[in-house]
């Protein structure tokens, strides 16, 4: 009898791999994007018996971009599992991309056994050293009993404050050793306490300036999306009738057709948005980091304005643009605090009228009457009509990305999934797949150029396997379009290595993966041909042969001020 009681008191032992999966389940992880290999075989063996699905991408870069697409479109953290060495190094670009765009990721990288670390073992790479500058934090598990706390901290850090990627490096022996540890419940990080509550003093200062302002402007950045504060921002600008502009990652926070929205500002922004930056006397920045694509010439930027900057990351405030009213806080909480104040503002109807007049008189434009070539802007406008502006829109990087930003009728936050800060070609296809897994009942449209398409198109293998109804629109100008544009504008038309001498048959390539494909070349029948292909059920590739010389306009030349745009009619 005593022996039975003794055995009953012994805690159940299980593998570190099982413990890791239990920890992921406790974090409500819905899906993993990953690729197995030697150092994570015990983990994948344990996963064989669990309910968390793993999406087997065809390249580790595809896994991390898919996790980004999932995270950007849902607001939930993306989870990646890859093996050691080349598996880990293949996700470095996606980790850097997520860091730049503040995307919450937890990336679990396999590692050689603990005793082999630092001895050049097969498929060993110092992933901690490699990712130190491009993560919010990174860990290496050296004691399996520490794993629950490490994972708890990883998810907490990735999803709080300024969101971002966290790497957990997992030696193989940690996945096979036995433990009775349980998933952790609490986080105790003495040196990590992001400030979310705005200073009442600074909020009062900002509202006093707003009461005095005659030409106020609101700038909405990706921080508004990250804080889930689109509704509060809309209420704020409508309450005080403030003309509003956005960064690339802020598109959708205010509907594109909202009467107060002047469009995206910056290098390829609208005339009205850029001129509002030049002429405003108060600029209220919510969650935008003043990148060089928006503040193209910092010394000339918003020279007539008092600048207020609301941001969760204190490092961004004053880093690029001198800030008179710094507010380190969660954007949503700052907006709620501002909405609770009641102030009397100046009569700004003349300012609003001027901004609206500029927006109406100098909109984005192109040759709508062209009969000799298909204009990419027209394709994007057509997609906007076919989707009624309700699709999640994913882009790769290049000219097509900017045309989408200019011409798609965005309606909601999280709607645009794109690589903003790092500008990663190859992002679009896997990010679109990740967005579809995160939003299975929503329409997903992916715009990609012929350059980016050739970087990650192997992920097409996932589409039929998981019955993903995604439309991929390949705008083919037979070149690296944005590189070619810069060479034509700034390098006297020397198109050095930016035009493809040969390309694959993209439709045949899609069909090799069992995906419907169609190529559209005739400007006269483009709309009818495109509509027919777009409305066909199931995943599909629509290749549209567009003008090989079309430029993204307007454009602010590098180093020039926001009012020094070229290509404005």
C-alpha cells in the first residue's frame, strides 16, 4: 500500500518537446508556420500527436513571411518553427522585416545539442548573435525547466509595447530530455515595463495647442493599427474636423473616401497630403516613426508646425523630427484621453477647404485613355471595384506596391499587408497565404511584380493542399520596375541589370502547381478578361502585361522636401 502511495506522488514526466507544445497551446496558438530538420525532429514528432496545425512551407523564408501576413492581418502573434543552421539563417530576413514594421512574432529555431554549441557542429549557427540587433529579445534554452518561463516572456515581449519578433533558440537535447515542468502563468520582467498611459500634463499641452491651431493635421501611422485604435482616431478627427494623412502602414485607418482623408504622404504620396505637411501649424503624429520615405528632408519637414508625437516607443520620439510635445503611450489610450477632453477650437473651415480643394484638383492620375498598353493603375482600380474595397490586400515590394497604396479604396485597419520598412521582395506570396490562414472567410488579393514573384513562388504548392482561394495578380513589366524607374530618372536611363533578358512562362508555372492561370495582354478586352478570371472560383494567377516604362508618380526625389514633387499635373 505504501509503495502505491509513493508512486502516485511522483509527477508525470514528459519530453521537452511536449512541454513546448503545451506552452504554445496555453498561449492559444492557432497555427505554426514551419519547416522540419534534424535538430527539431523530436519537436515535429511530438507535433504529430497534437492538434496545432503546422503549415509546411516550401522555404523557411516563406514560413516567416506567412507568419507575418497572419500577424499583420489578425493582430495575433505569428509563430515560426525552423531547424538549426541554414533553417535559422533563412528566416533572418523575415525577422528583420518584422522588427522594422513592429510585427509580433515568436520564432523557434532548432539548435545543435548543448554540448555541441560553439564547436562548429553540423548545421550550427550562432542565431543569438545573428539576430541580436533585429529582435526585441532572444533566448537560448539551456535548462528545460526554464522553457515555460522563456516562452511566456517571449510571447509577452512580442505582443506588448512596440510589438516585434522574439527568437527562442532550442538545442535538440532540450526537446528529448524529460521534465515535469508545467506551462507558466505569470511574467516577471524587472527591466521591461512599457509605458502605456499618457502623461496628463502632455495631453493637456496638446489639447491647448489644438485649441489654438488654425491649420492642424493628423498623421496616422502603423502604430494606430497596432493599438487597434482606428475607431478612436476616426472619432477624434471627426470631432475636431482635422484633415488627416497617413503613412503607408497607416492606410485603412481612415477610409480612403473619408471627407477628411487626404491620402498617403511621403515619397509617393498625394499632393494634398504632402502640402498639408508643409503648411500645417500643428502636426499630431499618432504612431508613425517619421521614416525617410515620409520625412524625405528632415531639415525642411513641417517647418511651420508644432509637432506632437504619440508613440509607444520612446526611442522614436525626437529621433528624426524635433518634437515639441512628446507623448509616450499606447495610441488608443492617448486618443481616449484626448476624446475625454472638451475644448473649443478655431474656425478651420478655410484650411479644410484648401486641403479638400488640393485633393480634388490634383489627385493621383494616369493616362486613362491609353489604348496601346494596359495601365497598372487601371488594373488596381478594377480590383477595387470587383472587391468593393473589402478584400485584404497583400503586396510584394516595388512599383505595384505604391500603385496599390495610391489606387486601392482601403476601408479598414489591418487591410493592407505589406513590407514597409525593410522593403522585402518575395514577401507578397507567402504573406498572402498567411493572411488567408488568419482570415479564412475573407477575400485575399495579392499583388506582385515579376521580380518578387520569382523569389517565393514555390509557396504556390500550399494553395491546393489547403484549398486556399487567393487571387494573385502579377503585374508584369519584364523588369525590376522601381529600380528601372530610378535608373531612368536619376541615372540617365542606364538600365543596369534591371530588365529581364528572359522570364519563365508564369501561367505554365502556376499550372505546374495545379493553379488556374491566365495571361492578359489586350488593352481593349482587359476589363472583361480580368473580371472573368477574377471571378473564377479557387486560387488563381492573373498575369497582366503592363507598360514597361510606366513610373510611379508623383515622386519626391531623394533628399528633397515634401513640396518638391515631380509628376504633379
